[in-house]
């Protein structure tokens, strides 16, 4: 499965109403650590069809970034059944991100 671009317009449908866990990456084009994490996010999406993986560009989606109090990027959040269940700030190895989903 590929990574979905999450916007304010599709957030409710793609994240809050998702029928499987959602891994959400808050990022920006100018952010070096975000670019380091991006291939890991892509791998998780490709290797784990049981997970929905999305990316939120904080420059384009400031309302979502504000709603979830994004102060540093990359910030990765896990949603399950429409609820935020875990958050990670900074670049993390793939196994740590997958562990967030499995908890």
C-alpha cells in the first residue's frame, strides 16, 4: 500500500474513520530529519498492508498541525479507532515505529 497525503479535507475519512491502525507522519519539505525518515515511512507502507500510512505536510496543513500541537517535526502519531494512541518525535528506527502500532 502506498502512503496517503492527509489533508484537513480527508482527515476525518482517512484517519478518524479508518478501519485499521493509522501511522501519520507530520513533516515538511525543508526538514532534513523528515527527509531521513521518509524512506522508512514508505517502507512501512509498502510492507504492512494492515496499516494505513499517511503524511501531513505541516506547511500546507497548519490547522492539523495546530490541532495536534505539533511543535517539532518529524512527529509520528498512531491512531486506532479514531483515537490518538501514541506519539513519537524525531527520527526513529523502523522497528520502534512498528512497535508503536503493535502496542
